[in-house]
């Protein structure tokens, strides 16, 4: 990807700027500002790549549609993403997001929850605006796509939270993939790609092929995210170092560790995770991290992510192979290496 990274980043930046400009109109400065609209603007217009709206816009253009046709839907995806992140940080007990204190740390849990609720509610407005641009039938079809993705996302989140609540450790990589299919892929990749292709092709795209590509792409994205949590510092990643270990998330690396660890080391791991998260120590998290290296768990996750990326490459041809060459097509083809090479 090195030769194309500059072009890819420039196109991504163009999509991101267009989406943010459109999104700004939905989170304009209103009252109450300090405890609602200002936090909403911070969570939507602050630093970030806006990858999800970019996928939506590019998929629409790849199938011959205009950027304007998919813009409202792209904004809706980003508003949902911001809402989910706020709630995720609260549920996970995360203290940092994008290099600064998480919203619930800065303003308190109650204000953060309300801000997340407000963003989820606001995400419906651009979908209603689709009626004027796309007509009621297509707007309803897009709304249905959003509804299904939102349901799948909260189901996936419930599964992961349940694993942590019940201290479930006897999991397999397929268990993990099924969980992230719902929690991550449903709204991060599958939704924006399907909606963009749906609008751009006016219903003619093979949405199941798009979904297969979106799943493989989203899995590669999430596995890379998990690995970055293990190998990055606070300053380079913008989140708590070893935050996933501290929070007890059932990542591929942890699943591999629990399936390969000796009885003695397994007891060390279980003693750490059976404590309440507030009682877990940094030293304990670092010991788990050392064990992951000892048992090859991080390498296992990296290799698994590479295999999912290879699946995404193969699935791309099926999903977008009939699209004519275009900058949007080239951008979407470049998303796969971007996912597995990103450092933040």
C-alpha cells in the first residue's frame, strides 16, 4: 500500500471533510449548549477519520450514484457511531478517547449518557431527509437497513458484556467472529457499504455480496484494533494502554491465551479477571500482556487478522467487480490494506 497511501489518505480526507461539513448542520450550536450541543459537536466534529461515512459515499459513487444522494445516510451512520462510542466508553469503564478524557470522565456519566441518547435520536433526522432526496420508497429501504444494523449492534454488545459479566473464558475464534459480526461489522462496514451500494445502484447491487465483503473487512478492522490496544502507548493510540485487558474484553489474543495457557498460568489469568475492574492493577494487566507474548497470542491475532484481510480482498471482487473503474472503486479496493496497516 505504500505507493498508494498518499492518494488513499487524500481521498479519505476528501470524503471525511464533505461528511463533516454536512454533519455540522445537524449539530449546530443551540441551547442547552454547554451540557448537550457542545459535547455533541465535540464527539462528531473532533479528530477522527470518518471512515464509516467515507465507505457509504464511496460505495454509492462506485455504483454510479452521486455523493449527494448518499450524504444524509453517511451522516446518519456517523451520528450513530458517535452515540455508540459514548455508551461503549461508559460500559467499558474507558477513561480516554482520541487522546483526551472520555466524555463521561470529563462531564460525568449522566451528561454523557444523555449526549449519547441525543446523538442516537438525531441520527433519525438525516434518514427522514432522505425522503426528499431519494423518494419515500428508497428512504424506507435505507431506514430498514439502519434498523437491522442497530439491532445487530446492541445484540453483539450484549453478548460481549455478558461474557465479561459471567466470566466466560472457554471461547473459540468462531465465537469471537460471530460477536464482532454483530457488534462491529454490522454498523462499521456492512451498513455503510450496503446503504451506499443500494442508493448508488438504485437497488440493483448484490447486497449479500456487499455484506460478505463488509464482514471480512470489519473483522480485519476489529482484530487490528484489538492488536493496537496491546502494542501501542496512550500517546500513540489515544486510549488507555492495555485497556482491553484491563476491561476484560474477550479479544482473539485473550481467547487464544486461555486455550493454550498452562494450568498454573491459567490460574494467574483467572485471578486477574475475576476481580472487579476497579480492583485490577496495572501490574496485573502487564503480566497478562507478557503471557500473551509467551504463548504467541498476539502473533495469532495478527495472523488471523491477515487471513480475514485476504478474505476481504477476495470478497471485494465479487461485491464490486462489475463496477467501472473510478476513484471511488480504487478507494474501496485500498480500504483493505489501510485496515491492516493503520497505527491508530
